């Protein structure tokens, strides 16, 4: 059972828990499930099989539920779902789960008929499961940054640094969409350089403190070619 802050103003969480005889979650900032379970008696059987799945509660529940039923569902929650806003436990759970979602809208008839609410409902009805889109997308993703500063000759200089990956390649090889793969490859390369000793130092250092050449070489080796363009 999950209650939003607004829901808790209508029915107290303790009352709701007593009626349903189920634990009620009201906050996104709670200890992980495994953390709590370790504090329980080892011979106490859990009636919730999803409890053993992870330390982050909304992820643990999201992995184990067969259906996410939101009843009653307000216009506010519908709008958050439609726009990917995750600012509480319920909306985070919605984004994290792959289970079917059933909404029971509860609001004034005029509110339900309002074009903004109807638009959000249409968005939710039309949204495909993003997990099914990876092998259907083609094209390349370019991620980069425009750097301004002073060149080695003392004159102002502007360059665009970027790296490009192909979605069909990353999904076919690693099962990851290009934008996800491209985001993840940077720390992978950095950790490899640190582990090998190619990057080393003392104190708190950012990537700018290290030699860029090994990093760029590994980007190429991993299939993410980089480039640099002079800009004026």
C-alpha cells in the first residue's frame, strides 16, 4: 500500500494500515527493505516475496508486483505520470515498474473533462513500453560539449568535443539503447584507467586533472569514436 501526502490528509496512514492490515508506505526516504529485514527475526517468514529483491524500496516493489493499481487517482498524479515526474514514492514506483498500470480517476466531472487532463490520459494510453523500443530504433547519438577558453598560443579558442555511437550497434551488442550506453561508457573507461594505473593521483581530482589521451583511445576501442571541431 502506498499513500501520497494528499491521500494521507483524507485517511490517516495508521487507520488505513489497520483497515487493510498491510504496511502503508508514505515516504520515499525510508531504509531499504533488506536493511529492515536484517533487523527482523531470522525465522520470521515474510508474506511479501518482493521484500528480498533489493535495498531501494520502490525498485524492490516495482520488480515484484503483478499490477500497479492507483485508486483513487487524482488529476495531479495523472499529470505526473504522463510527464515522467517522480517526486514521491508513488510516482517513482510508476516509473520503475514494468507491471501493468490501472488508474481509477477520481475528480470532479469538469476536471476529468478538462483538455489538460484528457491530454494526459491520452498520453498515458498511447505511451509504448520503452523496453520494447530498443531494437526498433536506428540512427546515431552524438553527445558533446562546447568548450571556450585560451589556446596554447594565448589566443581565445572554442572547440566542440563529441563522441558518437550507433543505436543498432549498442543494442545488438550490449542490449542497451545508444543514449544509455553512451552515458555509461564514460565512467567505465575512467574506472578502467584508474584500475590499470594509467590514471593516478592523490586527493580529490576531476577528470580534467588526468591525461586525456588514454581516455580518448579507450573510447575508440569501445566503439564510441570521438571528434573535435574548431568553432569561431
